[in-house]
């Protein structure tokens, strides 16, 4: 069990092994069993009676938030969890102990679903364990963001920080100012040179944005259990050039069709936060 990521506070291994066949039953409080089933989709665990269940769940608030104790013996698996998140992370630990086929999207015939017996106890050292995706500069399609959430959950990271707007692109649908995402989410090229070097660009158009429905789906997919999403946009003393599609937000006669292609822009916009007239 020394290969678990992250390394738990306690990991004891015995020489025996147990089998958890696909379609086995799981018993316990519904929020906890649902969390374990979410962590182990390929096993298709089904709610059942505690007397015959292969995986037995119980809630123990004394363990604390996101904490769990996982015991694997010849007669099955027992999980005590402090809350739903703890049950989910116990399921992720069990997933790492199972054969590699546990990470596939469907069952592989002939797989021996054995897991080493022992005990694992763990609790978070830090309540905020996050990862950052700078999709403002390098846009990623929604499917890649959802994949990132899966990988974070596997490694028990619980905060996804999405950087949604900066000089290089506006990535959020705006119903009030649609030119922001229609124009501001695209740029004709990206800088490839480093600071102090002669400017060089790749000549490859880059762009994309998330609809409000996309962001709602991402937030729902991230929780409860997997992680929480933390959207962020940059609105500092030098507002991003991707605001320039809004005529009254840009000074002078600067272009309304381009986002900044390099690092942080020093050009200033002149936003006046007024909704367009509906009369």
C-alpha cells in the first residue's frame, strides 16, 4: 500500500487478499454509499443488506471532515467516514488498490478483482487542496475540464481554480454584452518569444468560451464529493484588452477585433458599467 497517492497517514498490509466482484452490494447511509459508488463506477456496486454486503459503510463524525478509515478483510470491506467526502475518498483509495482495470470506463472480461487486505486511515492536512487551470490564456474544451476534475478527485484535491478572463481571452458567455465572448474569446495568434527576445508569434488562431450552461454543468460535476470549482476573472487596474469589443469600454479608436496575444497588457480600457438601453 506504499504506492497510494497521496500517501495516507496509516497504511497496514496483510498477506491475504479479498475479492470485490462487479455488481457486489454496498450497505450503509445513502449519502455514503452513493459517494463510494460514484468513486467506483466500473464495479457497479448496488445497495444491499448489511448482512451480505461486500462493502459496509458507517458514518463516524469523530473522524472529522473528509476523513476515513478503510478496513479490508477476507469477509469484505468496511469503511468508516466522517462525511460524504470522506466516503468518496475512501472509495478512491480502494480504487487505487484494485487492479488497473478499475480505471477503465467499462468492465474488462477476465479481470480478477482482488484487493490486498489491510487497513488505511487518512485525514486531510490542509482543508484547501487545489489545482489551477488558466483557460483564459490557453482555452480547454469542457471535456478536458471534466477530465481534470476526475484526476483531481483521484488524488483527493478538492478545489479547482478556473481563470476565466484575462488579456488573452474572455471565456464566459455574457448575455448582457455578447461581443465579449463572440469576439473577445478569440485571438489570431499567440506569442512564442520570451521576455527580452524579439517578438515572435505562432500564427495559429486560438479561441473558445464556456456557455453559462457549461459552467453550471462543471460546477455540478465537481460537487458534491469530487471538488469545488472556484471561477476567477481578472479585473484589475489594467482591464483586459478582450473588453475592447464593447465600444464605450475602449479609449480612442483601438481595434475591436483582437485580443492581446502576449503577456499582461499595459493598455487601459475605460469601462462604464451601464447596461444597454432597452428603449
